[in-house]
């Protein structure tokens, strides 16, 4: 008898971080990597939406997703001693278990194409993922799905510009579908980049 598919409850369909980051229309964001592992996120008019700050320490490293004013929205904490390269994401600047929102890990150790599973904090058994990321950071192309379904909630693709080429900036665009938390999506893109970077370095 086949197991029933787990689908996360999506009232707003994906207000994972906060309803304030959900819009009733598609949101287009541009993510600019000025140098390795440092990012800025803008809207279509070039206004700063988010910044990503990286901090290294002896037993791992973390990143903080900040709003335009520099206030922490999410803390991304990597566990370096896990084979699946798990990342746990907490609310604000916290790393307390009670503030855990979701975690991300590789779907399997050996992959031809990148697949990441996303588990909300309430999904403690992790029998099924709440969201799935498929794609390649190096091709700047990935798609984020609702659980193990074909329902797309966001897509990333390469964005070429004359300014980016001249200044050595790596720009790519992310389209977030209506009513999906775009702060959550930005965090997932950052996790994808980090896991790819670590895989290359070994």
C-alpha cells in the first residue's frame, strides 16, 4: 500500500518567515554577488531588499539575512560534521532551538543534479520534505517546489547585464510566485550557493 504524500499546510501559501514578505503577485528579485559569498538583494527598481552577512568561526559558520536597514531577519547555521551538509535556519539573530523555522539538507550523498530537501520545524519526523530545490548553482538555474509535487513556488535564472560584466559582478534573478514568502526563498538560494561552494572545495 503506497504511503500518502505529506503536503505542508499553506494557509498564506508560504508565509514561513512572515506574512509581510508575501505579496499577492509575483515578485522579481535580483541577487548580486559582489565577491565570493557576499550578496545584496534588490527589487526590479534597484532598491535594496536584503543583505547577506557571513561570519566564520572555528566549528562551522553562519550567515545572517538582514533587511535594508540592517536588522536581522534570519540566521543560517551550518553543521559541518554532517555528511548531508545540513543548514538550520532560525528567526532573527537567534540560534535557539525554539526559534528554528526550517532546515535544509542534500537529498542524497551522491547526486548528478543538485536536489535539496527543506523541512519546516514542525516536521520533526522528516518522512517527507515540505519543499524541494532542484537545479544547479553554477548554471544559475534552479526551481523550488512545494514538497514532492510539481507545484512551483519560485525559479532562479542567470541575469546578464553590461554593468555586471564590466564590474565583475555575478547577477541572477529570482521570480517568487504570488503569496510565497520571498525572504524564505532568498534564504533557500543562499543555502544552495553555500552547499555548491562547499562541494567544490570538498
